């Protein structure tokens, strides 16, 4: 059976929304395995001096849940 877990992540960039998305996926892939897709939930920005100073994106990131693999009990390891 295949299952996915979804998490909501906020990413930031001072370049663009696309850059915020790419950087956020890159960071998420460092700690999450088997990323499968994203949904861009929201885009927004901070403005300073009439110019965008920071782009922000909220992403729904999905990843496959790995099947549970029972680990041997510590006493079983000693007998191996």
C-alpha cells in the first residue's frame, strides 16, 4: 500500500517567488525522503520603500511514507 504524508512549509527569498519555491524544496529534501509533489497554497511579499523586499510562499509538500520495517530486538542482535 502506498501512502503519502503532507506538510505545510513556508519558504522565503529576496529574489522571486520561484526562487522561494526552489529553495524550499531543496531544503525540505535534505530532511525528507521520497518527495512526490507540491501545491503552492499562497504567495505573498513584504514591501519596503515601495519595492518588494521579500517573497514568501506557503507550500503543501507531499512525500511517500516508507513501509514499516520491524527492527530486531537488542537481544536478537547479540545472537546474530
